[in-house]
C-alpha cells in the first residue's frame, strides 16, 4: 500500500475528485481558500494545489478458472 500524490490517469483523478466532492457536501471543510462554492470545483482546486492524495493498494490480478472453451462458438 502506497500513498500517491500524482495521478497515473485522468480516470483516477476524476474518481478522487468525486469522492472528495462528496466529503465536502457532507460537511468537510475545504483545505484551500477558493472563490467557488461548488463542491466539485473545490475538490478540483484542492487536487491542483497538491492537498489531496490517495492510497493505492497492491491487488493481484487473478485470472478466473474456466473449464472448456472460454467463449462458445455458435455455428449457423
């Protein structure tokens, strides 16, 4: 498990911003001063300021066991 401050993809950045926006809507205080009152924009500003990090866990990828052909072939 590692704490990351840089984002490896835009998808992860959006997920972290969405989670932070939900925290702000639930009553958390903003970590920076901003002109915006929208939770989504505040979360984005916090990420750009480097105030938000996330935990990346090491999860092993496991291929499911499939007996027989994985995809059935249908002949017409």
